[in-house]
């Protein structure tokens, strides 16, 4: 049986600070095949691994990512309490995560956030690279970003993150996307069949490991994105017994 790959959402973010080295190491320990990470651009157009547009939630500063230079970002201490000022994590660059993934033979699902929308020149620079040494794909809610990636490098794998407005009858029009990412609420037989007919593979996020369909998923599914990789792995292995 070919097992559907498991991507740890922002690393094993249920157990460690999201998008941190600790979360990535924990994801490996819990059996994840890959990491789902978020990418934003600094003022000097350096891609860094963080989800939000500002650092309030993780570093208690309202400054936007796009208003800060990388050198300023690297001085931030991240964490959920005042202890971050003593032993908090620091923001990782995309290059640092690429190195980590390569050394640990991890796949990467890289979500490009809103700072990429108005940065066509940086997209050109970033995606003219081959990344052939990695199992990597780039996802976004912003379809125009995927179009730009494909224009730069048609060989790179992309994924469109759909919403409730996604028209499942017209998936064939998503020519800049190789895969569709959807929340698990859309794991519905009719939608799965439509995607299969349109040759559009699916990855589902929001998976918690309790879903019964993990044992025998629809053949159109090529990935699970979860905060709990060990629970998803346990469910998938049930089919072997």
C-alpha cells in the first residue's frame, strides 16, 4: 500500500512553537513526511518563515513583516510568554528551512502569503531556481502568484488553496495549479469525484487524525496537512492490519 504523505502544519505546531526548528524536529519524531511552512517577504525582500503579516501574536510587536529589514526581524524573540525574552526562538529564513529539509530528507509544502502579491521581481528571482534537489511545492490563496511562478519556471509544482467559492465543476481552468488544497470540510464524495475526473490531485488541511477516511482515502488524495502527524500516521497504519 502506498501511504498518503503527511505534512506537519507549521511543523508539529500542536507541540512546539509554529514554524520553529523545535516544531520541525518534533514533526520528524512524530513521523511526518514533510513540513508545511509559511513564507512572507521582509522590507529588503528576503523570504522568511512566518505566517502573520505582523509579529504581534508571536513577538508582541505590531510592526508588519514588510516594514522590517531582515536584520531587524532576526533580533525578535518569539514565544507565547515573557520567557521569550530570555530563551525565545528567532525567525528562520527560507534558506535555513531549505537546508533543514534537505539534510533531513523532508518534503516541503511552502505557502506564499500576501507579501508576495506585489513583489513580482522577487518572485522572478526566487522561482527561477530549480529546487530539483528537494521534493517541494508552492501553494497560495493568491492565484496570480501561482501564475507568476509558472511563467518563471513551469517545472515547479504549485498548489492553489481553494475556498468555499471554489467551483468544483471548473477545476480544469486552474491551469497554474498542479494540485488543489482544501479544508477537510470539503472531503465530500461528489467533490472528490469531480477532482478525480479533472485530473486535479487534492491535499486536505485541518486534519486532526480522527477522520475515518484516513484509513482508506479516495485515490485523488495526495497529502494530509495536520498539527498531529502521529495521529494521522496511526490511522493510516490501521489499514495494514
